[in-house]
C-alpha cells in the first residue's frame, strides 16, 4: 500500500516427531529402531550436501563452528565383519565402494570392550541413502 511492502506471514505447524532415545546395540541385520530420524546432536551439528571430493557424490558438513576435540558426528551402521561383505569375486570398483563405508571398530577400541579385533561398523547399500538412514551421518 502506498509504496510500502506489506509482509504476509503464515505460520505453518511443524510436525514434531517424538522419539525416546535409548542405548541400542546394532548387529549384523539391525541398524537401529529409528533409521529415518536424525540423532538430536547430529541435527544441530551437521548436514549432507554435494561433496567437493571427486567421485564422492555427498559429504557431511558442519552447521556450526567446531573446536578441536568437539564431537562432529557419530558413525553408525551394522556391526559385521569385512569377510562377510568383501569377497574375492568383487571387482576394483565394488571393493572401493564397499571399503568407503566401513570403520575398523575392533582395532580402534580398547580391548576391555570385549569385541573381536576384526569387527567393523559398515553402512551397506540401502543405508547409504539419507532417505533410508539418517540417524547418524559420518558415513557420508
């Protein structure tokens, strides 16, 4: 009106998802109870966008300024063994793809935790898509 912009603001209701988070042990088939709901820490700290690394597709980026020692993101997935998903029949590209999404848990934790030395945390195929698995995002 009379050369002045008038803003019309419409409040939209945000659908809140109520989740009670509890400690949950992943195994070779169960990735977690709420795979499509982001962990509250991750929600405040990181997001997924196109990566600048060639052939990487997506990457995880910080939403806030981080200091040395800050927790950035969790690496979640299935607890399994490399021998289960890395086979001799795989070609170079398949090996590179499979190796890009797992973490050698057994050699990077204290022995008193009681896990086998060859156990890994893997984020296999379907769980690499943020539409299917977004609880934790460090695998990006």
